[in-house]
C-alpha cells in the first residue's frame, strides 16, 4: 500500500493548521513551545509535526533553540524591513496586472465591501467583530491581486511572507480602531485608481499603503496619532471616505 499521499496530506494539514494559529493569534512572536505542545496546538500526530518543523524553519517561521525548544519567529527590525520590501515587490507586479484583469463588476463589489466597513466604523462602535471583518476585507484584496497573476510560485512566496507580516502585526500592531479608518481610506484610494484603470496611480497608492503599514508597525504613522488625538476630543478626521487620487 502506498502511504505517500497520506503522509503528504498530513504534512499539508499540519502546515495549514499552523498557518491558522498565526491568523487567529493563538501563537505570538518569540513564544517557546515544545513538540508535544505543538502537536496539541495543531491537533496533529507527533510524526506529522516533526516533519513540519524543517519546513517552518526554512521559511523563517520557527527555529529550534537548544535546550529551550521551538521558538515562533522573533520580530526584529531586519525581519520587518525584509518582509515589507518583499511584499512591496510582489504586490506591485500583482496590482499592475490586476488593474487590467479585474472586471468592473468585481471592482465595484470590492469597493462596496470597503465602504460598508467605513460606514459601520463611522456610524457605530468599532467592535471586535467589525475589526475581524475589516481584516478579512483588507487582506482579501491583497490576496486576490496576487492570485489573479495565476503564478503558483508567486502565490506561495506571497503566502509565506504574509505569515511573516501577520507575525509582525501581532508583535507591533493590529487592525485597531485607530488604524481601521486610515487603512480603509488607503484601500479606497487604491480601488479608485483601479476603477480608473490608471496604472501610475495604482502603483503610487499601493506603494503608499504598504509604506504606511510599514510605518504603523514602527509606530511612525502620524495620521494614526492625529486620529487618536482627534477622537479623544470627540472629533474625526475620517468622517467620510475620500476616494480621489492623492
């Protein structure tokens, strides 16, 4: 009996389970876990976890520390710089393809999903459920642009790097109430450029968005600080979406 497909299936499931632990923030950067704890966390047999570890180490998501166990990737300035530089390179290529490939109906639906988030955040409390939905909408656009390229190698590289970016966000920031509206605004500007089929504006707005995300994890986004200050005074600088090119 050929057990190779079963072993491959177990490895794939173990990897997907690990990915979900990052997406759900059930593991944090720098956290130490034993192999046994990892099997419980992933709900997978020890053999599958042991086979998974070299892959996670090769992708920079995990490292083995002698006499300490397994450590989830530690976030430092070098990882932040490298992850965002790679993200910018991959997504620029994807966005310039997406501006030509996406249908008008598709872009309209994407815009409406963002406007719904902005409307809910502007007219009601920003709940954990809304932040979760906003995170899904946010990453959904990036994932879609990458996958529209139809290049499995790029998609795989992007998915691995996006896990690094998620770990960075877990360490440095999340899509909080202060960040939600600025991030959605950046997306709306990008979507407006996509709808206008303006390659130059698409590249500019995407670069600005990724640069802003980079600054946010470094605590250098002054717009977020201004938003926080204004909210403390009962004001909002994002009371309505502005989708013109900036």
